[in-house]
């Protein structure tokens, strides 16, 4: 399957940086705004997927998460995390999921395995909710 190469990824990050200059010329502030959007989206969508009654909103959110998983493959990681890293110039940032973890002691393989475990957990919970209409 087709994926973005490094140059295309860099061009995308430069494009987003340029568009965010409409808000502010401060990349740290723009990165923080992306982070807040990223965090709120995760909290809101996880709430809907785990606790909200099964409804069209649930299925819409589920579809959005499937598209996010596909985009994570396409972009070789979360595009919002890549934007935050780029704007903050911080290669050690792995996104809101890991905000309370000390990732300096974790290997890249362990971080990738944690991400895979989270996805498997999410898919399992969603499968059970849909199957049993919980």
C-alpha cells in the first residue's frame, strides 16, 4: 500500500506550519493549540465509543477512528503528533496518550507495542459493545 515518503511528509508539515501562522507566528503556541485539539478529540471520541449509547453518533465516531487508523498507516504515525513534534521541535514527544509516562526509559519498540495494545483493547471493547448492544 502507498505511504508518504519523508520529503512529502516534510512538505505537509511546512504547509501546516504556514497555515497555522494565520493564528500565531509562535510555533510553540500553535503546537499547543494542535495538542489541545488532539487531546479534546481523543477524550470526546473515547467517551462516545465507550460510554455513549449505540446510535448514529457512535457509528460516525467509530468510522472516524477507522479513518484515523488508516491515516496512521499512510502517514507512518499520527499526523497530529507529527505536527506537534515539528512545531515544538521535540523528537521525544509521542502524543497525549503518553503524557504521564516517562518515555525516556522506553525503547521505540515498547512504545510501538503499547500503541498496538491500545488499538487491540479499543477494537475489542467496540466489538463487544456492538455485538451485545451494550
